[in-house]
């Protein structure tokens, strides 16, 4: 199976694709949408900064292309300022040729739960509930021009939760595409129950003056999916996990 960039980025609804490998590389991209809406983007940024003064307009990467063949995915990412990304995301992804691409570890506990985090009040996503992750940035860029999405997922997970992945954890991915996003999710089974994982995350949070996560959340069934605070990709993933 081979899926071209247009199919991945612009197809309606959420799609779930199982992957064995993900790679990404830095490319140049003339983003007409951002150029044409520069004034509106700046006004939006000033409004967001007024609400959350700690936001920083640094460089991040968005996707302009994505191809899947034989359970492997290669994404093409280009650099933008965070203010442009935020305006694009908050507008609902108005450019069908661009997507917010990111990778995340999804911690599954030994007793069958999934552990998520509530974003802190000082973040751009305050109150939202999802898996520990972040938008890739120059810290994920390697000397050969590749962007280390798998490494980004592990780094963000450890920074936000204090947890390390179990030794020998399988590297299998699920791509959820929709709502202007390419969410590369790596489910990882831990040998500890949800209460233990949650307690360890809380201890880690206590050592940080401004933790990314306000608290952790344990989900055990579809009934605990929160459409008002969980992004679409999180809802889609949890619905598939707790399908029964």
C-alpha cells in the first residue's frame, strides 16, 4: 500500500494507520496561507500572549507532506514560528496541505488503563487532556537533515512524566490523521498498574516549579472519554482501545 501526501493531509475525518517505522526530514516550503494572513496571525498572537504571557515565539516544525508505504511513513516537515503554528491550529487547520505533525508515547498500565495528562494553566493548551507530547522543534533536528520524531516522543514523555520506557518496549506506531493533525502514537505497556504510574508522575511534578502537566488522568473505559477536553485524536484512540 502506498498513500501519497494529498491523501494523508486532506482526506476528511479521522483515519487510523498501523506503522512499523516513522521518519521525517526537513524541507523548504513556501507557506502561502501564513504569508497571506500575516496581520491576522500577529493579532492572534498578541491575544494569546495577553492570556498566557509565558508563550515563546520560537521555531517549530509542521508537515507539508507525508507518505505511507509498506507500514513505513516518511513525513516532510518545514520550519515556522510558533505564532504561525498556533494561529493555524486555533483556526482549525485551514490549509489542507499542511498538518500539525507530532509523536507521543501512550502509556498503558499493567491493569489495562491508559494514563494521560491535563495540561497546566501556563501552557497554550491549558486544561486539555492528552498524551504527553510536544510539537517538534530544532532540538529534534539531526545533522543529516532528519527530524527525530521517535526521539521527540521519548524525550517529551520523560520530561513531562519522569517515567522511562520499559527495557525492550516494542516500537510500533499508530498514525491518527484528522483535524489538521498527524498524530504518531506509540503505545507502550508498562509493568506497573495505573495507580503506581500516576503516583510516580505526581512525584515528578512536585520537583518542577512549573510542570507541563497540572495532573495525570487514568482512563479505563469509553465512558471516561471527555469530548470537551480531549482532542479528536485522543478520543479516536481511546475509543479504539476500549471498543468492547
